[in-house]
C-alpha cells in the first residue's frame, strides 16, 4: 500500500482502555502512525482513511508542511498568553481576512467554541442594535457543536431531551425553504445561522439559490447571517469557503477542522460593524497561541494556492463519478455534496454495517445516518487512492447484496 510509512515498532504489551471515559463505541485498535491518506495500527495493519478526523486532516496525516511549522514554532514560542499578541496569530488573522472579505478574527480551540462565540456575538449585537433581540433561526437537522448553546442551536434527534433545560432562542426552519425561514422571523430575531452543507445529517446541501435568498432576507430585515463553515471551509468544497460559490458574504463566519489540519484551532470571523464585544466578553486561555496559529498559517498558504483548489474540484468530480458508477452497479441511491465532502445514499439501513466491514478490510468510512456513507478524504487524496477505496467498497457492497 503506502510506501512512505516506515515499519512500526512492535508494541510493548497490550493496551488497557479502562482509564478512558466511555463516550462512544470504538474498535479495539490503537492507531500509532499516519502519513497522507494512510494509517497504521499497533499490529502493523494499514488503513486507507476517507474520514480524516471528520474532515479535519485537510492535507492528510502528518504532512511535512504541518510537521515543519510545528517544529519551527515549538523551538521559538508556543504560548505567551492571549493577553499579548504573537506574530503567527497576526499573520493568520490577516490571511483569513484577505480570503474571506470580512474584517475581524477571534481564534478559538474548536468549531463548537467558534459557534458559541458567534451566538454570543449575535446576541450582544441584538442587545445593542435590535432592542434586545436574541433569537437565532437555525435549520432542522443542523449540527453546530456540543456545548450547551450549540447543542440547542443544533437539531440532532438523540439530543432532544438531553441536558435539559436547553438554551432557549433557536427556532428551526427547513433547509432550502426560504418561506419557512421568513415565517419564523419576529421582533425577537437577531440572526439566521446555517451550514452551507449539513455534514452530520448526511451531507445535505443548501442550494445556492437558498443561500442567496437567506442573504437577501437578512439584509432586508436588518438581521445577521451566520455561516457555520467548520466542515465546509478551508477548501473542502473546492473554493476556500463554500459561500463563495453563491456569490455572497455572511456577517459572521465560523471555521475549524481544516484550519488546523489536525491541531486544535477554530476561528470566529466577522464584519467590523458586527464586532461589539467589550473587554472581558470573550476570551480563552489557549486561544490564538503561536503554535497552532503557525500551523493554520502554513495550511492556509498551501490550500489557498489556485492550483490546489482546482485540484480539489477535479478530484472531487472524479470521486463523485466513481461513486455514481458504484451506485448504478449496485442499485443504490443518490450521490450528493460538493468537492471532497460527498455522501452515498445506500437506500437501506446498512451504512453502519458496511462501514464496519470496510474497516475490517482496511478502509475507514463514516456512516452519519443509517442509510448514508460520508466521504471526507484528505484534500490531496490521489486518484489511485480513490480507486482503491472504490474497489474495497465495491467488494463489501457486493457481499451485502448477496446476503
């Protein structure tokens, strides 16, 4: 398979998982090494990774650009406290501003924290400019994170009665139904918040027309438009940000995942006239530290190259073509998504089983819904790696069909 991964060091004894808090089901495998699109576990078995930390590892595992940035920055300055400026923080903020067309950046440690900050910023703006308006219209089946406010803004069925009482103020509209959004707007409304593509719900895209309509509606009503591009941002859909394809610009933008390529960083990005935090309203011990912002800077410089983004579009089209051929061969459902964030509808509740069988054959896929497989490879995945993935998945689907 991969020729770049050196032979593993045999593990000394077995592993015990008893000290780890149980929060999800995990296979009894310990990953010890990864390069590019490949992972290796403690037994030496290799896996082709089309999950990449849920669209986090935009350049794959341990890319030289990240390893070099970490090495250089760790030797000079790691964290001088967010009470002071550092050079990588400034440079990364300037680059995000240049790409996004927005003016101000606050760095966070993850996407949920960025979305939490967006909610706080919108509510503060509503208190100052809309008579205390605080409600944010979000979408059915949305996913914005696991803090209490972002869980409340989300619409994940298993969370319905969890951690009550939820944070109030998040009425839900249907994606791609602008009339439904408009019906929910009242004097209490301060913003509309959505993902350009709902990844966790099974890769459900907002149409470009819908994004344009939400932008027009919020401007007309004097509301803010918040775009959660935690999963779609940083080249994932073939442009730096998905909203560029609709020819619009939000008031508030949230980023994470690909921004760090594996290190923990997110960003709350906003237009200057929306930024109304007073000193002490927002902060965080590790936010914007030199180590992670140096990595973010290296990634943005790499992904921001026009030829890199063109390759994402070309490779994404090839992956979609291969998935459609596979769907036709096995009588499955639609392929949807954009760039290298795609989903295959299996037409039956077998996705978890298919993903498990692929895992046994050395392929990592994600099943966000019982009928859906999601594909989130590295943005520099090769056609040969796509062909290998299709070959394994084809074999598994053939076995499922023959049961």
